[in-house]
C-alpha cells in the first residue's frame, strides 16, 4: 500500500536588483481588489511606495502610459487615513493637484496616473496594475511559489 502526501514547498527565487528593482507592471485590466489578489498570489502584493526612491523604481518599470493600480487604500475605520495593502500607514505621498478628493464619497483606492502622480479612484474600474516583490532582508528580492507534489 502506498501513501500519498501533499507537500507544499516554498521556493525563494532570488532576483538581482536591476534598474526596475522590485516592481512589475501587469498588463492585464482588473478591479483594484482583483489586482490585489493577483499580486498577493503571484508576487507579494500591490505596489507599495514608501519613498521617492521607491517611486523612481516604480515609474522606471514602464516607459509609456504609467497609469495603473497601486496598493494604497483608505482605512476602513478612519477614512482620512491611507494604508498600503499589507504594509501599514502611508509614509510617502505623491498626490496629483487637488487629490485625494473622494469624489462622490466612493474613491477608496489609488491609481497612479500617466504622469506618475496619484489619484484616489473608485475600486470597481478595470485598470492595469503594479505588483511589488518584497525584499528578503539580504539585499535580494524574492518571489514565492507553492508547488504541490504527490508522493
């Protein structure tokens, strides 16, 4: 009699830091929530921008229209507070003029506009998006994939 077991192995793939660093543009249109789920499954999360340097790395990913979802969203309890998906409070901001404005009270997530500036936006629209690859603390970025094997 043989015994079948599922073993989940996490593989860390080291990525050398290049000119585009730790961000990936996904050229697929999804809602903010769908994009968040995709990034959390395939990479680490939607893009998190904590400094000017992070912003420069993010905009270097794509040479033309920069428009797309990033991981910034309003706090569910305190709507004046902005948080990063999975990363806590916003420490850096790059809002476009007169933003955020919460137009009609339904703009709870953020898209980066073609200019690279940020705009609060309703989450039901379909846009391309930016994913973030978390740094492992050893100077390399990593992706994680779960592989299921049956023995």
